[in-house]
C-alpha cells in the first residue's frame, strides 16, 4: 500500500513533562540511565535493521547534546548518535515543523534549514496557506507592516511564515509603536481629513494629513 512504519519520538520522550505541540521541554537524565531507559529500543531495532524510518522529538537532551539544541536540529543527536553510533541507514523524518516545541526557538524557515544541516532526510511541513507572514510594501510612499496570510508576487517584501499568530500580532504592535508606523488601511490613508488618535498620542506621524519626508527611513 506504500505505507511504512516510523519509530518515534527519538531518542525518547518518556520522561518529558510537556506536550511538544505547545511547548519546549528538556529531558535531563544521566547518560547511562538514558541509554538504558530510552535509547535501548532504538539500539536493538537499528541493529536488527528492521526500522524503515525514525522521527526525532522536538525536545532538548542535555546529556546527548551539551549545547542544549533541540533533537530535531541537533547534529550530535541525528548524525552523531543515530547515523554513526547506531548505524541507522533508513529515513529520518521530522515531526511537524510548526509545533510549539520547535517554534519556541526558531521560525519555520530557520528550523527547516537547521534540521537538514543536522542530517534530516525528510521535512514534515504541511502546505498550509494560512500560515502568517508579515508584508511590507516598500514601493508605497508610506508603507506599513501588515499581517498577511497568502504571499503574492506583488513586489512587496514578505517575512515568515510564522506559526504563532498571537506572538506575531504582539510583535507588529511593538514595531508600530517603536517606529511610529501607520496602522490604517490604504483607503483610510487616502480619505482621512484629520489626524486620528494615533497621532495625538505620538504613535504615528499622520502621513494621511501632512507631509512626512523621513517616513520611509522608518522601514528602510
């Protein structure tokens, strides 16, 4: 049927206190205990050459990688132990690259690159067009930072994708406040006759009603 089994979550999540869908956890255990309790199945099955694929965990294992890197993107754990020490020659596939445990530290793009560099063969990333990106139209005289769902080939710059919508929205609020960027739509910008509250409280230079020659440098 074209289906194979995947052993997961390498190198073991039995001692984890968190769900990696929502957060990042570190599993601290001395090396001898870890090998005996968690790695033993992988050692045995890899030696028997019966495992076609293995999926690493989005967790930290200080005993196996002293840098504190997440297993999915850890070269010592993926290449050093799994490939070289255990001599696993099957497929190494990631879990979903948008899970909270991984997104707590990296953007999707950063995580994918680091995973491949660590020795991952197959990256699991669903084609979800609803991932949030940030859009900046630098061709506009008064550009703003927009939260955008579907990037277009329109000449604007896009940043992302990002999985955490709440964190992205909070970041945009901070960017607007710090750099005093407009938040109104293009339609409002063209039709407004007087400055809004954002100008009154010092959060926007009001390009809608007055010339702001240095505005472009805010997003340069």
